[in-house]
C-alpha cells in the first residue's frame, strides 16, 4: 500500500498540473515572456563590435581590457572587427578608432 502511494505512475500528471497551476498563471507567464523578449531586444548598431547579449557582452569586453591591458585588447578588437570598434569599458560604450 505504501509503495502504491509513492509510485509516480499512480498519479495523473494532467490533474496534478491543473491542481497546482491556476488558470490565470498561464496568460501571466506568456505576458512575462513577451515583455522579456521586448526588453531583451536590441537594435542592431551600424558600428561593429561585440554584441550586448543581455549585459554579458559589456562584462566580457571590460574583462578583456582588464586581463589583456588596453593596448593588446585594442589590437585584438581591431583585428577582429576592423578600424572602428564599439566596446564597453566600465559599463560605458567606448569607441576605438585606429588605423
């Protein structure tokens, strides 16, 4: 008897889901996902450089400048993206212009 109550196949998953999740939760979750997608949407910049990617791009860019130093990081970005590059240093958008 105890084994029957502990058996997960004994319960109907759909009835369990309906009991635990109210009807209003699904539209709220869909609305929150839609708002998150709108918030995370980034307008594409005409200036090349690493992407923003929900704030991860600026962290990587700043970390690269701290780790490699300004000169080596600038050379890396110039080789990767060209003469005019947009990066983030200390959370601020910074442009590297070189020839």
